[in-house]
C-alpha cells in the first residue's frame, strides 16, 4: 500500500517535528525534503570554495543519495541559507523531483515535509497539511534550537534570517512556498508539540 502525507510550511513552524511524530505513529517512512537542498547547497558551496555555481549544484543534486543526508552540519544556519539559494535553481529542483516522488510512493506509506510537497511534488497526496506559526514564535524556536547546539547568534539575527528565507521561498518563480488549496491549515503558534501532533494524526486517520 502506498499512502502519502504531504506537510508544507515555513521554517521553524514545527512541520519537521510533526512529520517525524506522525511517521512514527503510523509506521510510515519520513523524508525531510529540506535536507535534500541543504545537502546540495552545502556541498556545492564547498566545491565552489564559497561560491555556488548553478552547474555544479545541478551535478551535486543528480548524484545525491540518502547517505548524503547524514551529514551532521545540515541543520546549521549556513546550510539553511544555501538551501534557499539552490532551491531557486530549476535544474536542481528537476534533478531532485524524481527522488522525492519515488520516496513518496514507496510501499508502506510515506511522510514528506518541505515547501512544495502538496503543490508540486505530490499534488495527489492522500493528506496535505500546511503547518505555520507566527513570525515571533518561529524566530524564538529557531533561536533556542541554534543556541542549544552551540551557535553564537542573537534572536534579532535569527528573525532576520527567517524573514529572508521566507521571502526567497515564497517569491521564487519555480515552486514557490504556498498553501495547497486542499491542505488543512495547522497553526502551531499556541500549541504544544503533543497537541499539534494529535491534530495532525487525527487528520491523517480520517483518510486512512
């Protein structure tokens, strides 16, 4: 049986946490598609010695495997910045499209989270959720995550970074970050993790 859950939304809204939790609850495979772009971006930046060349980013994307998603630095702010940059490149998105669609239709069910899962990657997904939260809440969450990992930053810097990423992701010509028309909105601004996961599980259960 193939059953696809598409979860989209901006950074630090909680979609990754929710995705992992519902995948574990239902026994589905999980793919954080943002890691694909982070892996491509950080590798292309390294090869280009500080410069991301579009042709090199495309080459890295075409050679990407699940093993490349195990790099420990993919959650860094630097990797996040490179992800938005390479995600705006049509050849990179095309190279990763089949990878994501194959994962989505694997037997046993799959949960994918990202920016364009319900609109571009899996428009026929059985369940679509759009997870969001206020800008202030997202900035605080990301700040706490980064500082807990040892990063030296400020709340203001994190908030500015999120604003820039939101703008790039929503304004790009190819696969912009938008809520799919049939996606259920889940605002986590005032929800605990458990409450948000409970709501997501309930939506998925309705369609199983």
